[in-house]
C-alpha cells in the first residue's frame, strides 16, 4: 500500500511539475489566480479589508455574478467584542479568529483572497495598488501589485488615535488587534513573574525595590469607553480569581486604574448605566479616575491634568493600555486627499476622520468607489454592529440593483441605508454586565420615531445577556464551540498563566 501511495504521489508531482511553466507565466502577468477571466465578462469587485464590514458585504453579495477579490493585510476575521478577554486568558486568541480563506470558502462561489495592504488608488483608471507581505524566508521586501476594478469597496477600518499626546505611541499598548491583546497578555504574565522574583529577593519595606514592585504591578487603562471598561473588568477578574491563587505574595499589591478624560465612564450609555459601571468596577477593586486627561507618558510615568482645576499629577505604572479612541488610517486619509473636493473639507480636529459617503455608501467625488464601517463617515457610531449592517445592506444592493449590468444600475432608486440600533452591552467585572437595549417592539411597521424604547438591565442578568448575545453573534460554529469551551475550562480550572515565550 505504501509503495502504491508513493508511486501515485510521484506521478502527481511529476504532472504538477509539467504544469508549472504556464503557472509561472500567469504569476508574472499578475498574480496568477487573480488574473481576470475575460470570457465570463464578470465585473470585478475589489474589497479592501477582512473585518466586520468587508466580510458581511462579501457574504451578502451574489458572488456568482461578480469576480470578487478580497485584499487585506490580515488574513483572518476576528471577533472584536471578546478581544479584551484574550489579554487575560479568559478566551484563547484562536477562539475568536477564523481564517478569511475559510470564511470565503463557505460561499457559493468563493472569492479570491490576497494578503496585502492597499497603498493607493488610481481613480481615473480604476486600479488599486497593493503591497504584499515580505518573503518570510529571506525578509525580501514586498512586491507591489495592481488590481483593476469595476467597483472598489473600502472597508479598512480605523486605527487607534493617540491624539498626538507625547509618549503614548512609544510606551502604551493598544487594544485594537489580536496581536495587541497577546502582547498585553505576555506583559501581564511576565510582569507578575518579575515582580514576584523582586519581592522574594527583598524583605518588606526595603525602599527602592518595594517601589519597583509596586510600579510594576500598577496596570493602567486609559479610556472609559466600552473597550477600556471591559479590559479593566477583565483585569480585576484575573487578579481576583487567578492571580490571588498563584501569586499570593503579590496579588494584593496589584493596582488597576482606569483613567477617563470626561466625567463618566461608558459615556454613550444612559447616565444610570455609567454610574452603575463605575461602582461595579470600584467594587471589583479598580480605581476609576474620571475628569483626568493624559498629557504625556514616559517609560514609567503618566502625567495627568485634571479637567476641573487643571492641576497636574503623575502616576507611576508598569503596564499601560491605551483605549482612548480611533482615527482614520493613513490610507483613508490618502484616498480623501487624492479625491479632493468635498473629501478634504471633512477635517475634524484630528484631520480627515473618514471618507464621506452618501446614504448608499458611494464615496463622494469618486466613481464606483464605496466605503463602509469605521473608515466611512456614515453618521453611525464606529461599531461592529453598524459595520456589519452596512456590509449587509451594500451586499444586497449590489445583488439586487443590477450593478452587474454596468453603470450605476438601480442604485439611485434603492432605499437608503437605515441603521437599526439594537443597543449596547458591556461587561463590568465580577460576573456583572450592563445592557442598554433598544427594543424594536414595532418591527418593520414602526411609525417614525417609535420603537426605540430603551430597556436597561444591570448585574448578573445583563452578564447573562452579554454572554449569550456575544456568543450568538459569532460568525462561525467553530469559534462558538471554542469560546464556550474556554469559558467552561476557565470556570473549572482557572485561566492559563504559563509563559512559554
Ligand atoms: P475592521 O473590523 O477594523 O476591519 C478593517 C480591516 O481592514 C482589517 O481586516 C484590516 O486588516 C484591513 N485593512 C487595514 N488597512 C488596510 C489596507 N491598507 N488595505 C486593505 N485592508 C486593510 N463594536 C460593537 O458593535 N460591539 C462591541 O462589543 C465592540 N467591541 C470592540 C472591542 C474592541 C477591543 C475593539 C477594538 C472594537 C470593538 N468594537 C465593537 C468596534 C468594532 O470592532 C469596529 O467598529 C469594527 O471592527 C469596524 O469594522 P470595519 O469593518 O469597519 O473595520
């Protein structure tokens, strides 16, 4: 049997080798698999991004009618709402990630995927230039490739904004990508071992070393929005449930501080929820400093300015995580500048905040270019909920409006996008949550202005809703099973605290 398999394998490779010269020729012409099939005359849709907006768009599109190419430097989709839990080991990173090739492979006519950064768009010739990853073996620089398009869908998201505050980019960790969360997890665990070793080498009250242990064990989160609040909550749980068990000598010296520039945390939720969330975090053992702006950061120190009396103070810290807001990516800014006109007038305090679009996500001033999600100025808050709905809407618009026939199809006649706000949820620690839900009681028949009745739920019930809703919104069964397994293992055996790096 082994001999038979060996012979079959050799024959296969011999045949494959015979095919090689053609394939190489294709590759030279323009990335082999991505060269167009001229006979089919399908319109090409190039989608930039592999996040909420891009994936939901591609899933709703009738892929059999278009030649779809998805381009993103990130080869996987990840479930952002559970990212904070990765930093503390509540869930594994692989439980919230799913390869784009897998997602695309589930579709009736799987689109092509190219791992690359889009770097510029030639609007006149309808072509997008992308840079592919470096050669992993030699580190040779990436190559640029150009894809022509009939329609370009820009869903590149946003990046963390440091608001130009000195030292933030150099010293703070971000909480935006899976890699950020993993870096924070490594820092947390390494700091625990470092502080533990330091404390063991020194009797209590020994000046400098004591101070160094306390500094190392001071974890500061900046930004009182949902990401900052949930990360603070996760850190408190981690300390109270696991670190206390494994690092008994130092766990009570860990300080967790949440710093927020305005007067309340979860400022976009109803006021009652903000107060509840702050109290819950304090109850879980965090310090919550509101009305404090970060004005500068050094390797060991954060400088704060009080909003009220403008007094300044310093916080010594061991780990700082920045969850202070988002801004347009340089690529989005470049597109806005290249389009010019109305796009460059869209200057907020920090410059271009996104691409201006109409109610059907057409980018103003650019033909056959669409933008959605966090990189578009659509009037929606930058949330997964909005990006997902926008992608769904645009996919259906492409499917139903006859765009494939060329030109603008029936886009002008199509109903504009309407965001359906289902509300917001956040985890606030110690198995408590907050839910500010909009109950669309009237369904599709809601008269104007009705059907937005708020329902506020707090505590353990909200935690139950938070877990079940986040679980049900995950995009793959595999991830759902993994997350439930992580939650179960965590509650039975605690979080993983090994440091294998
Ligand atoms: P993204 O999901 O950010 O995707 C952008 C994609 O574009 C990425 O794949 C990126 O790699 C790719 N890209 C970047 N540059 C280029 C380029 N030059 N060329 C090609 N591709 C490029 N929202 C909620 O509604 N509920 C929540 O609970 C929630 N929790 C969150 C928790 C965290 C920690 C974070 C960071 C965000 C959270 N959000 C939440 C917000 C939500 O994740 C974003 O609003 C959402 O991801 C926006 O979707 P998007 O498709 O616009 O962008």
